[in-house]
C-alpha cells in the first residue's frame, strides 16, 4: 500500500520478544526491565496481524527481538509465517549466538537471508560490549548459516573510541566470506546517547584508501543500506546512516513491537495499538481498516538531528 506521501510500504519488521541473551551497552545494558509475558503478543496473534499486513501489501517480513531465537518456539513460528499466503521474503536479525544450534529447526521457514550482529572480532572486546563470552558462538553461527546456503549480512555498529579501530578487520570478512558487511551509524537513543557515533562518510573514506577500486553497487537493496563493491570482495560493504544519509523519503517499512504496537517510524511515537484491538475482539476487516488508516499517516521523517526520538527509550522492545 501507499502512505499519504506516496511511499510504498511493503516491509514489516516484527519483534517477537524484548528479551535477549546479550547485554549490549548501546541497546539493552544491564538493568533494562523486561516486558511481562502477558503483555507480549502470542504467536497466533502475530500470525493474524501478519496475514492482514500481507493483504495490505507488506509482503517482506523481518523477525527481530530482542533476540528472536531466545523465544521458545521461534523456529516453528517462522515456519508457520512462511505458510502465510502472499509472503515474498522472510529474514531474521539475530546476534548469532544461538544460530548454529537452531539451523535445523529453521529450515522449514526457508529464510531468504539472515542478518547477524557483529561489532568486534576481539573476544575480550565482545565480552566488554555484550557482557557475554559469545564471540566463538557468533562466528560459528555465521559459518553454519553460510554452509546451510543462507545469504548472510553482518551488521556492525561503530562507536568512537570503542571499536572504530576495527573498520578494516571487519571489512576484510567480505574478502574472506560471501557476506555483506554493513556499518550502521549509532543512533542516539536510550543507552546509546552516551556513546559517540562514527559517521558513515568517514568510514567510507577509510575504505577507499584501503580499496581504491571501491565503487557503488548497482542496486541499493530493499532497505536503507547503500552498498559498495570491490574486486577484492566476495560480498559487499554497506552503510546504513540514519544521521548522515536522511533516507526517510524512501522508507518502505513499519514496525510491530513485541507488545503489539504498530510503530510507523522508528523515531516517532505515533502508531496503532493492535494488541488492544485484537484482545477486544476486532475482526480481520477491522484490523485491516485500522492498519490502513494508521499507515496512511506515516510521518515524513525523523528529527534525530534535533534530539527528538518520539519517546523511544531503547531499541530492544521494538526490534530496531
């Protein structure tokens, strides 16, 4: 469907849990409270919303958390989601720690690709950033996913003075493996407000010095990432710059939180409480009309540069 600005909204990000097995300092550090279980959507409720969303043209689905694989039954839910008529693509964003052990159960979902968060290649720094000794498991998950035929994208959040010395080591993964390495600009919300971002333009200049033949890829992709290629790469390198590259004019997505709130923009509070509609007895047509009306009013863009975050206190509850 189209919103009031003529943008085609065909992408729904679905958070199935706010819980995570890591405590990344910019996302969900120690002390962040979890949502009560009864406030989280049941799988059958998410499937029902998904069917309505697909009927409205949101045929590209991404499952997030928290850590989605930390929720019991996630692989079976993904398999059920694949059976929804009209679904074109299903992907998952994960920290990778539980991925290798989950792959067999994930096969019926026929994932189109998997995004894996990886902010460092140092075991000690990984522990410092996440509170968990999980780098080996994450790397195992990456290799297992590739061996299983999945397309893999690595998401790297750079923080000034913390891991910005790993730009080239992380990029070299694209020369060793058929993966897209994507540098994501730190977003100033929640715990990340106390950290300093590394602009994508700065990262690109570093990469151009190391890879003089680096050139823009022919396609941008379905999301906000801008991709670059080099003959040295087996994959690509990408940039998602919410601050430096104001891509709101091409935004094609909305987000469903684990609590059933349809958030129209990551940085605006406007949206629709679908859980309340579901649990008050709304039928599918009522859900459809409510979603259509809400999405029609999707905001034009964020105002992060002015410090406005729409009341967003962190990313873990809405899946980033």
